[in-house]
C-alpha cells in the first residue's frame, strides 16, 4: 500500500511539473507573440489554468516530503503524549478540511460540466476541463492527509519538516 500511495504522490508531482512546463511555454508564446506581432487567443487564460493545476497537483507531494510550513516551536516544547495528541488533532482537522475542499472542488467540476459553463475569455474553454486539475489535486491531498493521520495513529511520528526518510 505504501508503494502505491508514494507512486500516487510522485505521479501527481510529475503531472504538476508538466503543467509548469506548459505554463512556461504558454508565457513564452505570449511574450514571443507580442515581440513578433501575433496573438494566440487564450494564452493568458491557459497560463492561469496551468498554474492552478500545477499548484494543486503538487500539494500532496509537498506534504509527504515535509515541505509544508509547520510550527514546530510548540511541538518541540511539548511532552511526547501531548505532542502526539496535538499531531492527531492537526492531522484529523487537516483531513476533514481537505476532504471538504476536495468535495466542493469535485462538485464544481460536475456542475460546470452539467451547466456547460465556459470561460468568459475569447477562447470559450469549457471550465470543467481546467477545473479537473484542482479537483484531482485536492483529492490526492485529502488522501495524503488521511495517510498522515493513519501513520500518526499507528504510533509512528510524522516526519519533521524537510526530513525525508528514504527507507520507507
């Protein structure tokens, strides 16, 4: 199960990296078009879509690598039992909130598809397509927070910020 979850997080990170490359190409196309007096419709909108997809798809991988911001000053000052209780509370709250975010992101995609919602730009992109990146990223983030909660419940401490355990 651990290998499958890590593959999921790594796959989302690679997909985020592809969206970052697409963002770069979109911006370069827009800048180059201005310099060479041509315009490709929707490049600004697509750059925004690519940036949002890259950001949301990278969230779970960033969490599992211990790169999210954590306030460890309080945690390090607490006794082991209190630290464990606070970690459990934080992971449970994060799992609940990320679950709500994932639910509403998926609902937004479904409603955009149902109502045939399109962007207001001149490219008229069906909005459910760029919203998929956000929905998928929030779903994977929810899975990552539940994973962290289970790890904490089993008694294994969560990794400290920036610490990577390559033996898992």
